[in-house]
C-alpha cells in the first residue's frame, strides 16, 4: 500500500513537472480554441495556414536564439543580419543569373547560409575573445549590418525581374503545380515561398526539420551540453574543462546559421529584398524564446517550447486583425507581450513560493488538529 502511494506521488510529480515545463502548449491550444469559438474567421483553415507560416519564420530564428539565451546571452543583431543577407542575395542572384540559371538559386542560398555563419562568428569572436558584453556587441553589430545592407541596397529588387528559374524561389514561374486525390490537394507547388503540402506551408516542414536538428544538438551533442553547462555556471563549466570562448563563438555561429535560413524564408515570402526589413524581429524572437520558458539567466530551455511560443505570438496579430483592431494598436500588444515574456519567470517564482507557503500552512493546521497519541 505504501509502495502504491509512493509510485502515485512520483507519477503526479512527473505530470506536474511536465505540465509546468510545457504550459505554453496548453496556452496555445486554449488560445486557438477560444478563437475558434469566438471568431468565425478562424474557422477558415487558410487563416491557420497563414499563422503557421509566419510562426515558422519566427521559430527558425528562435531556434538559434534559444541556444544563445540558454548560454545566458542574446543576439540583438538578427534582424539586421537578415536584412544584409537579403540584399546580398539579390546582388549574387543578379550576377549569377546570366551564367547559371539552373544552379544559381542553390549556390546563392548556400552562400547566404555561409554568410550567416560568418556574421555569427564575428559576433562570437567579439564577445568571447575581446570580452565585450553580448548586449553591447550585438547592439553595435546591429547598426553595422544594417548600415552595410543600406550601402549595398539601391532599391527593392523584385524577383519577378529575374528569369523564370528564379521565380521558383518566390511565387512560382507562371504556373501552379497541383497533385491530389479528387478535389483534395495534397501538394500545391507555387515557388519556395508559396508551396503547401497536405494543406500546410513548406516553411512548416522546414522548421520541423530544423527544430529536430536543434534539439539533437542541444540534448545529444557535446556542443549542446557545453552550452547548457555554461549557462548554468560559467565558472563550473570552466573548472570542468569546457572551452568557454569556443562554446560562445560556436553558439553565435548557430544563431547566424538559423538567421540566414530565416532571411531566405522572408525573402521568398515577401518577393523582394529591402535593407529596412525586417524591423523589430529580434524582439519578437526573444519574446518567443522567453515565453517558451527559456530562462534569461541561462542554463535552461526548450526548442519545442520556442516553436510553440512562436506560433502563439504569430497568432496574435492575425487575431487582432480579424477582430477589427487597427494595425496602429498592434505595437501596444506586442510591447505588452514583451514585458510579460520577460517577467514570466518572476511570476512563476512568486506562484511557486505562494504554493509552498500554502502547503506549509495547511500541514501546520493538519498537525494542530490531529489527536495526540
């Protein structure tokens, strides 16, 4: 009987631990359920597809940011990195178009991904070797990357000016490829930015693959364990033999890699490049990571939660729009979400302390009324 009670307590403890660690999943499902009930527009699956597409873009960038925040830092330059990558991509495509129409798009994408790694390496080197705080480093590099993008960029270059081979990167080359069963479309191919598989955007599947890869790196690879250890205690990590500077540099390289993929997704979705876009994405992504439960002080985080929180944040502007809230007010909600995201860990600690005190008082009352032997 005692063993049964003990095992039951262990199961309950594990259940409460899981629920507490993944509360954002319940919050997202509840939010979507409320919207389905209260807002007829959300009965249209295309609305959810739009939310998932935008959320996937945030999530891919958020995967890289999760590594940084787990280590106890964050990168404020990701939006500027994406802007620089987009204008460089435009220049590369323009040069390669006459030479190699078939392989040009693939080569351009690989160059941009390598460029993302280089930008991350620069940030990491400044933080790790010159020992400039990450906040100052990435704030400064935010201006550097945005300024470089402005120097390169002359005017937005829509991809429709390129040969048909390059339209495959955005809205498709003059036609849509469909495959399905009867009236049900299982595949709708219309460019990298507008392809749906089983009704969901291609971006969603790319994000899932990258999220799995990120989780494997975080939980199974030596680099992930080093990031977690460094975030928990830099001094303890150093004593245990972890190369802190190398870990910091590689973490920022990961941020740059995921940001470069984000840049490619944004370009294919928007159909053009612009040094001024995207603006404020870094704060949206940081909000998603922290809202997902990653501790700002480092040492703890979940890529799954970051993905779910990204979907949550992507749902909000769509919900506001369908409820008729003017776009001028969206910034107020975004700011409120940012404040809530940064304060959620404190709110949780207050709630935990209140629960512990409540249980202690209850146990005292139970002991006081219990008959003496």
